[in-house]
């Protein structure tokens, strides 16, 4: 396992981190299975676990808390808030009212008195940066969080938040958690240059592109990944973007074979090769998934392999741009483009 400094915090984290989205109802995992996955991940050198309040309605946090009981200080614990937690309109977003309340809920579910990294799950257009950063700064001073970061923020919002922190003399985001894979490289053209400029740690999610890069999706095979069951539109080959992805996967498989690598090693080795990336979040649902992903922990891709990947998917290119989670609201809602 490789270890890297998380931004400018001085905290050393593993280049692969354990993402807990599949813990609980989403991944249909039991507590015993989660505990076994956490045990094996820590034994494999992973020292960062990332979860969120919204994962299975808080169940993921509860399961993580039980799995790490008695060894909390041996790992870097991260969680997130901001996505809806039920139908109540104020149980979401980046307001002080919600963040203070929901952090306490997360600490209770996790069974800890603080988290190392508390992240805003998505930019909240309804809440000003000063409001959110002020609340996070106070929570940090109270000892409930050590650091805080953003997740899936557009580049201009990362810059704006850095400016707001300086302008109002508040603590700043020290990490960003964007989506990044061989098939979704858009952040190379805007987000990653900004995170490098401001010295942010970067923990990327979906490095296997929702299973497209796991080796399970190939031409002529039925797609039977867990994601395809509840996100069928992302694997429907009638969609042009999905046909483009399948073509890229077939060509990437050839590159991996020639280099003596699995598709997972190729995919994880690619994202962790970027100098702006601190680590990649893996989200295993089974022990087999975890072992296959841990096998990529020390993968270092040669320049020839990286060049071959660039020939297949050009730098800065998203093959499925409509799946981006950082699209400005006005591009999604026509009423915001009208006077």
C-alpha cells in the first residue's frame, strides 16, 4: 500500500480508501459482512474509511461504527452530510441549522466523539458559503471534526469557497471528493488544476465507473453488476454514451492484457497516478471485490500504458457527461435560465 499526505493537513492516508456506500441496504450487506470487509481492508493497509449519513439512511454509518469499535484511533474516519435525509425540507443542505444537528446524528450512529474529515456531500445553491463555512469552523473548534472538505463541487465553487474562507477569516475546505475514472476524465480540465492550486487533498469516487471498469462488463456478455440492477439506464446499449463506453472498455481490456494487469488494476492505477489525486475510494460489496481491488494497491502504470489510455479516452473527456453530479443548476432547470 502507498501512503500520501492528505492535502496540507500532514495526515498520512492510504492511496486506496474504503468507501462504505455499499454497507447496509444499498449493497444488501450484513453487519458480519461489513465487519469482515473492514477487518480485511485494515489488514491490507487501508487506513481511511469514508461513509455518509445518506448511505442507506444512516445504516452505513451505524455499521461502520460497530466495525471499528475499539480501534477508532487507528484510522482516519470520514463522513458526509448535505443530501436529503427524509422528506422534511430542512433535513438537507449546508445550513448551520442542519449541519450542527446532522453531525451529532452521525457521531451517534458512528459511536464516536469526532470525525477526522466532515464533507459537504454536494454544493447547496440555497446556502451561502459564509453560512456553511462558519458552521463548519465552529464544529471544528468544538472538537467534533478535525478537518472539513467538499464533495463533487464544480471548480468555480471550490474557488469561491476558498475566497469566502479567506474573506471572512474562517477555516477552509482542505479536501475535495470528485468522481474520476478512465471513462470520466472531465475533472482533469477544471477541478484538478484548482485543487492543486489550493493544495487540497483529493479523494476520488467511482474509479471503476459504476462497474464498467471492473472486468465484468464486456461485449457479448449480459451485464449483471449490482449497479446495473438499480441503474439500468447507465448500461443500456441503446444509449450512445454507453456504446462509447463499451467500445472504450474493449480497447482498454487489450491494454490491460498486454501489460499483464487486470482491468481493476488498470483503472485504479490510472486514477492514483495523477499527481493531484491523494487516493481512490473503493466500494466493495463482497470479500472477492475487496481482494481484487486491494491487488491494485501497489500498481504503478508505465508511461506507455498511460499514453495508450490517453489514445482511447482523451484527457479531460467525459464519455457520459450527462451523469456528472456537479452540473450547474441552471443547466438542469430551464426556469433558472429565464428572466
